C-alpha cells in the first residue's frame, strides 16, 4: 500500500538560554503504517490434495487461459481450496470413478471475492474482447450480466462450489496455452477446440453459451453420456449441479451459505495446515 507522506520538518529558533543546554536525544520518528495482514481461511477449509491427491488440478484462473485473458486477482498459487465436507464429497466421487477408469479434474474451487470483482471490471470494459473468439463467440459482451454469465457475487466464494470435469485414465498431458495463439470457439468439435485432456463434454470449460446447459438437447451421444456420468456420480456424493453449467457443482448443505470470503488462493491462507 502507498506509504503516508512524511510530515514537513519545521525549524524553531530556541531562546539563547537553551542553546547552552546539553542536547537531548532526538525523538524517534513515528512508525510507518503497517500493511494490513491478508485474511486467512477458517479452520475447516482445506487443500483438496490433502484429502485426495489423486484428483487432477488444472487451476485455470491462475493462468492466462480463461475468459479474462490474464491471471485473476487473488489466485496466488494453482491450489484447490474447499470446505472439508466438499473436499470429502469429491473424494467419495473420485473413489467410485477410479474403479471405472476415470479421474476428476478441477478447474476452480474456492474463489476470492476480489477475483469476482476482477470479473466484473472485465465485463464492464467493453473494449476488452481479447478472448471472445474462444469463450463467448456468440454472446455480445453487453449481455454478460443480463444473461447471468457474470455476477457481483459467486457461490464459489462460500467455499463449497467447484468447477470440474472427467479425464479418462491414463491421463494425457494438456498442451500449455500461449497468449496470442489463435482461438477456436469453445463449442467447436473436440478435435478443433483447445486441446484439453478431459472427455468430450460438448463444450470447453467456461463456455458462455446455452450449449453449456447440462441437459441442452443439442448435446447427445457420448457427450451427453459423459455429462450424465459426471452429474450422477457427484450428486450421489452430495454435490448439486447448476443446470446452466455442466461443470459447476455445490456441496449441500453448505458450511457457509451466507458468507463470501476474500482470502487469497494460496497455501498461506490455510495458516500452516496441509
């Protein structure tokens, strides 16, 4: 934070009688204002990997491969943080999926309020269209709030919501995204859009399009079967799908249904816990 301005020094002429007095030690300079400490997570927030290290983590908002086109405020490390009940529910689902030859892969977990504020600023900047060709090719940016793609609050900030997909094992590596590379619509055929090692869900992650609705009738065959495998497995573990986003699930009952946290996504936010 900016340092406060230093107080101006004023010269005062002392009376002659005081000029002969022994010099007194100079008064200590006032301490500069200390930076406010970052908020930390409540005790029942955990790193997902401490509950289930087999779940793949590809945290998109710490990278530039997202609809904003740059790392998002508040994401300090590629770390999935969740309330413990939500993390344990994912562990139950993962145990079941591993037996079927699949793994979960998380894209986003707890999301600080400052990240949501970043999304809002980006949505209000109509000149920034850098990632439109991939993430919202058929949606006018002026409609992002009205159509519900961007909001001033997110359930992710309450700590029990996760964005995720399925990966067929053995998992293939995902090619890194390079800023400035040509973009392909998120609803293009799987072989054309950005190469993700997940199964084909019909769209990529964070695709601002009605094709992302979990039960959109245009999504059929293997794509629909993959969505239903993810949905049914997670719902059996206690996580509820958001119908407008096939990747979005919330553990119920939420530990903090009315609280929106703003601690950074970093190991330090867990106060020394694993």
